[in-house]
């Protein structure tokens, strides 16, 4: 790849942030937070190594204890977690990088063993997902969640707002609202999981109500130009489906276009989504419906990313597995250098192996 000619290596004004390139690090759950779901020294090293990304999006970070869905994932709801994340952001900034936090509540994709006092996970409706939860005791069947009462929902919105404030205290450059992959906000948006008959369900306008309210709460803290949102229109992860995803997501994206967000982060259909019968809704199909900065993700390599930007299908691309194995990914792509191969056995949990020990280009 000719770095001088590729739009991947051109700067981008993304809301309030000036990015030196258009190669973003996707949010990557790695299950390596310390006790109390607090970021630890190993996490500081991991993010520092990847500071050459135009933008780092942190791993999904739970906004409250009830938002936890996996062992050893970090939170942003107490002082110790804020302090742990501050060490991360300080390290990234010292290395010249930019980092935003992905705000997360898993909703029904949890398990009583992960919940305070062993309670049921919450969701828009009491619809049990197919599959198994990752717990400290291994994989266990998902349970039927408890439907949130209408008077509980403002409290969820407030938890997002407080998490956004904590992200500011932790030194982040912005936040991304996780509205994808079958977690709580995605569960409210789609009619396969939202079977409510009150003002928070039913018609699409009502199903959009919580995601919009959360977005507005987060904007009240950060300003729209430091807020992004992630969507997965074709996503089947966590047993998700919708009767008319093209209308659901097209309408929602048009609604988002009025907020002046820093970016919209869209996931293309994955091979897994297609195997599970997803309606293929590629991100570029929504380009005409969203005039702002668009980031795309899912199974991109350097050549595919270059083509997407050259054809104006997106403004920047986020990379996941390639960033796991190649902390200096922008340099490797610019130099057409060989890429390290990621080791899936070390993706989730463990120590520094497969986390901070991938060799950079400068290694002998």
C-alpha cells in the first residue's frame, strides 16, 4: 500500500478531535481487568502500545454493577475504576494518542452469578436468549431476564450520565455509546427483544426512546462533538433479530444525523451473521442517510479499508483482531510489513501472553 496515496493515512477532523490517521482500534473485550473490575498495570501497557492508532476505542466498560456480563471486564462506576482508567489515558496521551471510552450495559446477556445479590439480569422484556453466559464457573445457560419496570428506566439513563462524567474524570477524550451486539440498548431498539406495550416499546419511535434518551444524557456531559455511537444493523450476536432491520436502523440512523455526533460506528455483517440468516445490511448502504463522520468495522484488512475510504463508503475504519496482534498496526500497513497472527486462545482472559507480548516492527 502506498501510504502517501492512501486515505487511511490522511488526517481527519472527527468532531472535536483531530486524528492523524483514519485507522481506529475497535473496542475489544479482553477480560483482563484486576480485582474489583479495576484497570491494572497490564492494561496500561496494552493501550500505550497501541497509541499510534488515529483513535483508540476502549474495551466495553460497564456503567454500573448490574451492567456486568463477563468476568474481569472493567467498570466506570466507582473511584477505583476511575483511577485505574486515568493511568491508562495518561499513558496513551503521553504516547501521543487519543482514546474514547465505550459505555456498556449488557442487559439480558448476563447471569445471576455476575449480578449483585444474585439477582436476575434486566432487559426490556422477559425474553430468554439462546446460548450460554460466560461466568467465573464456566459457561452456563442464559436465564430469562426480568423486564424493567417503567419507573426504573430513568435510573438506567442516569447511570449512563454518571458513567459519562466518570469517563471525563478518568481523562478520556470522549465516549462511545454501545448500542450494538445484542446488549441493553440494542435490546430496546429491536422488536425481537423489545415486546413492551408501554411508552418504551411497540412502535419504532418508542423502541428508539431509551437509546435516544441515553445519547442525550451523555451529550449533556460531553457535548455531541465528543460522542459516538456503535450499531450492528445485521448483527445476530447474542440471539438478536428484528422483523424489519433495514427500517429500524435506517430510521434510527436518520434520527442520529441531527445530533452532530463525533461519529457513527457501523458494523458490517460478519460471516457469522450471514450464517445465522441475517439480512445483509452493509454499512455503506446507510451512507446517504447519515451526513456525518462514519466509521466502519468487521473483517477489514488494509486493502479493504483503503478501498472503502477511496470509494467514500466511510471516513475511517476500526480494526479489531489485527490490533490485538499488531500494536503498531498503522506503521505495518503504511510499510506493507508482515502482520503478526493473532492467537484466539489468548483473546479472553489470562496474563500478558497474547496481550502485551506481540512483537513490534522495531523488535530484533
